[in-house]
C-alpha cells in the first residue's frame, strides 16, 4: 500500500474559466516487477478521478507534458503496482483510478516537475456533461435501421454458409454403393454404429422368417397341413397301442 506522503496533489479543471479545480493525487507507478501494460518510468498512478472524466479527456489533460500512449480507468486500485489492468464495466458512474502511460519517460519527468495539466474541456477537445451527455448516450442506444438490417443480412449470410458446409460434410460421410463410409477423426464411430445396425436388422429378418412365416395361405398348404396332422395322429395312436400291449404283458394293466 502507498502512503499519502508519496502522492502529489494537482488541480484538475473542467475548463479555463473554472476557478475551483478538482484535486487529483498522483505519483509514479514504480514497481520492482516488470509489467508490459505499466512500463516503468512512463506510467503515472492517479487517484480521485471524478466520475465525469473520460479516458479521452484525461489523455488531453495530461498531454500538456507530452504525448500520452494510453489512459486506463479502473474502479479500484490494483493490489500490486505490477498487476495488469482490470477491465471496468461500461457506464460506471463513480470515482475511479487512472493509469496514464506516457509515450516517453521525459514526458513523465516533465509532468512531475511542472505539475501542469490541461483542462478537461476545450474548443479542440470538447467534453459533454449533464443533459447533452445523457441525450447523446440515449441517441447512441437507438440503432440505425439501415445499419441494423445490414448486420442482420451479414449474420444470415454467414449462417447459411455454415449450414451448407455442415451439409456438405454430412454428405461426404454417407455410405457408398458397397456400404463403406469414409472414417475421419470427427466421425470415427459412424461406421461401427452402422455396422451394428445392419447386423441387428439381419438378425431381425431371420427371426421374422422363422417365426412369422405365412402358413395355410394357399389351398395346397391347407391340404398338406391336414395330411400332416392325420399322419401325426396315426403315429401317436400306434405308439399308444404299443405302450398298452407292453403294460398288459407286464401284468400291470388294471382297468378297474
């Protein structure tokens, strides 16, 4: 954590006619660990940034000392000076923390020596606040019908191409005349699955032939079926007579 004595107080004005400025607390973001987003010797750490200040306005304000590479706003300070930037949600209205990265180390040294910054609003770089700002934000939320239609058409065109490519891939995976399927990494289980289905169908057909065969459909089938029944009855009668004779011979026949 940084001590209050490490910071320098500077006055941030909204425009040149502003007599009362807003206090910013700034210091060089110095860290032993290297961070590409916060290069040593070029990064300024700023606290108490007002809610209405934008990244563009702060870039213009600190450009009085030299070219500013980028300005990043965060809701809270980073845990470590070498920590990367944290993504802040849009349209957050609160006091923020800013990291100002100058293009050259000389610009940071000049700012710390002079402590001079430009006002947020100027004729070259106007900044909207209050009712004009909210009116602009409201208008930006309403989409342009022509641009919206163009976006929809581009999306549907991309979607149709994707569906056509998918259908083309599925057709490539179809079985040829001999029943073979081209196997790739994505459809490695297609051939095995179809082979199992074919075997099940063949087995079902065989069962249907043996159990669901049409009987007594034709006249000659009815006649042959009756003959078979008579023959089977005669054979059974002969077997029964032989059993009776064997029982009589064994003197085990007791009719009463």
